[in-house]
C-alpha cells in the first residue's frame, strides 16, 4: 500500500497490520519514506492512538531495527530501570551502583535531557573523562567487569527509536502512550535485560501530568514488557516538586555522591530505595520488595554502593579524583541566593518552572545541538512545608550567564508558592503496577 494510504488509514481511525507497520518503519529507516510523511503518521497516531496489538508490533519492529544485545554469557538476572523523566531525577546514579552492589547485574542505556527534564547521560558526562559512547563490545566488557554499565543509545541499538524520537521532539508528538511505550521498551529490551522496573512520573514536572494518564502509560508498558517475556514492574511516583535538593548536571552528581555515602535526600532516597528493592527482588536476591529495600540500605551503609560507583566511573574513563574530592570541580561565575518575597509556609515548588529555568541557566538545551554547562543549576535550601521569613534563602542559582540572573531569580522565586499553613503532600510512591494490575504501593507485597 502507498505510504499516504497507510497515513490515511490511521488518520481515519483504522488499525494497521504488522506488514503495514513494517513497511512504514522500514521505509523510514531506508529513506523511502521522508520525514514529512512520518511526521504526518506520528500525528495521526497521536490523535487516533493504537491498539495494544499495534503498539506491541511497533515495539517489536523498533526493537529489531538494530542489534539486540545478548548478555546471556553474564551470570545472573539482568535488571534495569527506566524513568519517564523528571526534574532533579538523579535516581539512576545512586540506584544502578546500589543494586549492582546487592549482586544484580545492571545494564543501563540512558538518555539526554529532554524538554524541561534532565538526562542521566548529561549528568554522567559532567564527570571529567566519563565515556558514555561505548561500543556494544565495550558495553558487555564493562558489565562483566563491574556488574553494571551506563551508556547512551548507540547507532546499533534501536536506531528506529533514535530517528523517530528526534522527529517526535520537533513535531509535538512526544506525549502519546503508544509512541512513548514503543520508544522506551524498544531500547530497554535491546540492551539485553531479563527484567525491568519502570518509574512512571506523574505531576507538574512529568510528561504525563495527570495521574490517570501516568497509570495508563504504566499499564501499557508493563503489559507489553510482560508480553515480551520480561518480568516488568512499574511505579507511579510523584514529580510535583523537583526530586532531591539539586537540579543541574554536576550539582546532581554531587548530591548523588552524598547519597551513596549515606547522606540523606529523603524524597530522592525514598524513591531510589523502592525502585532498588524491586530490582533486587526481580534479580532473584530478595523474596519481596521490603527485603530488597533492606539489602539496598545495607550496601549504602557499608559503603559498597559508593565503591561500586567509583569502580564504574574509573572503568568508563572518568576521573575519580573529582568524585573523591568534590570541591576540585570548577564552580560557576555566579552563585546567587533566591530569597523569599514574604513570610509563609512553602506549599509547592513548581518543578516545570524549575526545569525550564535550569535550561536558561545553562543546565539543559533549548536546541538539540546546544552545549551544556555542567556546573549550572539550582540548589534548594528550603522545601515544601518549611516555614520561611521574608529575605530567607530559598535556593541558590549557579550559572555563568550574568545577563539572566535577575530574570532567573525572579522565575525561581515565583516557582515557590507560599501560603498560611502546611499542606498534605501526596505520597512519593503513588501506585505499583504489575502483571496483577494497579495497587496502592505496599513494600511487603
Ligand atoms: N522517554 C523515552 O525514551 N521515550 C519517550 O518517548 C519518552 C520518554
């Protein structure tokens, strides 16, 4: 069938067969279907959706558009985690070495910052020398040697996703459950995992702001992952406020190192321990999530998780002296406090605004080819339900961009909503989604 006929079929609400979807994906990768036709198709999917069967087929086609890594020679159940993206979300940096220190091999392919959200790759690359562009052979060697590996999507892994993702980013077709599901799962299933934990964010700073959409996304991801033979567990977690105390690449590495050394960033570690507990359970080292969490706490307390992070940094070419001596890193030209404009109790911190302001400070990209300033970002000094007085420091801005200081400070100040009394915060972990359905989160379950 002509490509325009396939676009029309989806535009009119039809269901595409495996052959039809294959023709589209294959034609796009081989240059017979141009960007403008693929964009039209993506927009048709955005509005019309896809059946579960179509989404599964699309995932499978994208997965097999490149190499599917075989890690079967590495002993153990390989488990990874994927987050749908958030602000201050440095969970992977703490989680991967922590879970590896519990005995579970963790192969992780991560992404760059996207829109207002940060990306694990940009954070890792802020460590001088750290290489994320490993070949498939190097990737396999690193996980064999250190029990974990953290890289970016290569040309070989799910190339269809790489191309489609870039196109979706500029055609306003990112927020589609079938497209997000196929995108995430195609690259995760290509990295050689046996099981997957999903952190599906919900709230102001998430791509899916409404909880019911986050649940629908998690259900689709879990169902497809399970269908493809991988034990998959999802969690709906809160992204109303930035996670932890830092937003910005190196600043988030610093916070992660503190957490790996046993320092607490409570909301960050609450999420990290639950995801870690689930990974340890799926990896076969604990009978349930609660026991997995206890093991994770032990490896943080003993220093084994931190040692594993240092080993990973060294193995991937990073200069560990910056991790062992965090003060050695260069600091921004401007470090400016943002103060409270009035007395009151902090009722919310708008994570979307914070993420967008962090980009302006240099911590993220407005265009794909923008350079990032690793030092730039924001560190929070006060949190939701803290009582503050006028003039008290709420946060500190780090940037080299002197021209935007006043504007950025104003934007951050307004992102803090102050009121008369404390608010009831929804739980960080809202729901657990697995093959049994959607339940309120219970670590013993
Ligand atoms: N993360 C991905 O990898 N893909 C999407 O489509 C959205 C978030």
